[in-house]
């Protein structure tokens, strides 16, 4: 198994930034306790015209670890109320050049 990078951009309606941050903190706290989790950083757009206001970049030990975490019932319970309000588009990536 090789390490993977999660890149997850969030579309955030104007005025809902603090609510999105609260949602992210809740989900991040859960993820930090999961096997295979390594780290995460949440990035905020500097331009108001950016398509995505926040972009989360996280590192996991493997795709399997990440998938197990997001497939858990507790994660689904935490995120379900926010899925429509904060559309996000997670994808797993591997480093191919440095």
C-alpha cells in the first residue's frame, strides 16, 4: 500500500463560510482518529471569484484506509446534513513528480 493524497474542494455559498468551517472541523476531528490518517490542511481561496472557497488536502497511509473511514456509519452521520449545502468533490491522488 502506498500513501495517497486527498484533494477535496468545497463550494461554499456566500455568508456560509463559518458554517462550512464548523462542518469541516467536525469531520476532520473524526478523521484524525481513524487508522491510516496522517495529516490534513484546509486552504482558503484569496480571490472571491474562486470556484471553491475551501480546499482540503489530506494525506492517508492508503486508499483503503481512507475508504474505510468515509464508509463508516459515523462519518456518514456527521456529513449527511451538509452534503447539499456544501457540495464537495473529493478525489484521491498519488504523487508522480516532485
